[in-house]
């Protein structure tokens, strides 16, 4: 299985192709906020401008026009009162004149206040008031100061001049009111325009606010969720076993980087699977070779236990028979040679038996069951009773547990360890052997401690190698296979075994075995 080429990447612009999801989101949020801020500022300006125009219309233009009309009415009342007093001399006609003067003063003050920022209208007011003052000074004051009770003598020239002066005053009033009406109409038109602009601005803001979630959704959909969905689909297909499907790379830079990483992982899996398939093929071939080798080993074990043993027994038997029958005819050296031949055949038989025992560990004896280590220990001590008595040894032990394993192999383990301690005793001190047991979590830790000759630290690994002897056969018998068998039994049961290099005097061999969830016996050391 081979990996396809790099996953395709859709075309992106040179600068947006490097944008990450965070940058896209930050840019989108900033643009939206700037747009909303600009529209909000425009809306605030529209509201402020509308308020200013409305204030000008309500507080200035309309009051000024009303005050101008009242000013005109006040002047007309003055003119009417003066004309009645001139014709009749009745002082009652002076009341409209005086009332007109008061109204003129109030209307002028109102108009002046309303026109404080309008120079043209203020100039119109000044002109009206100036002509009113001129009209009163030249034509009205001589009449109102005349004695009451009789008509003021008629003067056609004065009457014509007074009429011309008042007409000029009326013209100034008309001009003023026309300007004020124009200003008021302009203010109303400005207010209407601002209202229209306000409506458009707020409608645009409303539309933008309503459209903004849609635009955000579309942007997230196209820029983030769609690439992630595509990545998820490709990843699911790969997870379901379609390792030939490339993982597409699209969207923001970090999403494309993620897709590239996933595709790299897919291609790595393809390579690993290809390697695993090759390794599995090689393992199958090796397993077949191993089965053939095991069959040959079993055949060899059968031959060694039967065909090889028989010639060795014959050699030993006939040599012993030769020694007994012709002992008188053989010299001392011939007897020595016969002894060497018998000893060699005997040791060869022992060696073959030891090899068979070593090869059977984990192969012949593999009946897993619960094993009471206390009973195993008792049987072993009973079988070694003669050796224990000869060595004058004292053997103690901790409370021993119930384990899961092969009873025969565990018996061999205990027997070899105790036999090893009995064999390598120190004649200078009493032999003491102790089998310790301690549970630590899910593992039992055992130790066989003796007061024998001990094991040098440089030999702590060598003693577990088959046929590795530390002493001559004349000093200590055996073939150097006991601890090698122990190591094989312990490792077969999932434990470890080692020599404690710090223990002295004597030797301490520690090993571990998996624990079984059955309560151990009460801790009471026994002899």
C-alpha cells in the first residue's frame, strides 16, 4: 500500500491564503464594528442636526414670525389710535396707541431674542423700529401732545407725509415678514430633509444589523465550518479504513495546516501499515519456521530421552560388568579408565536429563491452575529432608500465598532454589535458609536467603546462563543448569529473578510472581 500525493489545496490569493481563522474573525469583527461605528456616528450627527434645525424652527423662526405679526398689529393699533385722536380729540383713542406701544416693545424684545443669530432679520428689525421711531417722532408725537377735547387741525401735507412714512414702515414690515417666512420655509425644508436622511440612515443601520448575522453565518460557513466539515468527512473515511483517500486542504491557513497534519498522519499510517503488513508476513514465515523447529526439537527430545539414553546405559553397564568380571586381570590404571568411562556415561545421562527438563519448561508442563505455595514448600522440604539433615540446615519461611501457575514448574522452582542453597553451604558457619514473601500491589516479591558461600557481584548475571559453572565439578557437583531453569520458570509465569548483590554473608535470590486475589495465610513464620 502506497500513499498518494500531497492533498490538493484550493487556490487562494497570495495574502489571504496565509490568514488564519483568528485573523479572519478579528478582521471581520473589526470591519463590522467600524461599519456600525460609522453608521452610529452618522445617525448621531443626523439626530443632532435634526434637533438643531427643529430648535431653530421652534425656538427662532416660528416665534420670530409670530412676533413680527404682533409687531405689525401693534404698529397698526398705534396708527389707528393716533388717527382717531386726530379726528376727534377724544383721549380714549390714545389707549390703543399706548397699548400698541407696549405690544411693540414686547414683540420687539421677543423678535430680537429670536433673531440673535440672524443678521439679515436683525437688520430688518432695526429698519422697522427705526422707521417706526421716525414715524412717531415726525408725525405722531405732535398729534398725541396736542390738547384733548377738540380735533387736531387738519394739515393735508402732514397727513400725506404721515401716510407715506407709515407705508414705508409697512413695506419694511412686509420685507421683514417675507424674510422670516423664507427662513421658516428653509428651516422646515431642512428639517424635512434631515428627517428623510435620518430615516435612510436608521433603515440602513437596521438592515445592516439584520444582515450582519447572515453575513457572519455565511462567512463562518464558507471560511470555517465548510472546510472543517470536509476535513471531518475525510478524517472519518480514513478512520473507517479508506487510507487511500487524501485529506483535502482548504479554508484559513490554520485549518489547512490542520488538514495537512491529518494527511501527513494518514500517509504515516499508510507507511506504518505497509511496514506492518511486511512485518506480519515475515512473522508468519518465522512462525512457520518456529513450528518446524519446535517439531524438530520435540523429535530431538524424544530421541535424546530414548535413543541416546539406551547406548549410554549399555556403555556404563558393560564397563561395570567388565570391571567386576576381569578385576583380577586388570591393573590399577585399567580400573581407573573403566571408572572414567562409567562416570562420563553417567554424567552424560544426567546432562541429557537436565537438558530435557530445561526444554520442557513452558512446553510440556503448562497446566495453569491455582497453586498453594505452602503445600508446594512442604512437599519440597519433605523431598529434601535427607540433604537438609546432612547439611544440618534450618529452613524457615513467611506466610506463603496461593498463586496461579503450573504446579510442576513452581515445584521445580522452589526445589532448585532450596537445593542450590543446600549445595553451596559454608562449612565454617551453620546453614540458615529463609523463604520470604511480601505482596506489593498486584505482585508477590519472594526471596531465598541463605548463609552459604554467596555469589560474587560480578557473577550475578552469569549464574542464570545455562551450563555456566563458578566452581569445579570436584568441589560442587551438578551441571550448572539449576538457576537457568529457575529463570525460565519465573519468566514463563510473567515475573523476574535476580541476585541481590548487596546481601552478605551468603546469597539472596529474589524473584516476583503475579498475585492472585485470594487472601494470603496469616503471617506466622514457621520452621
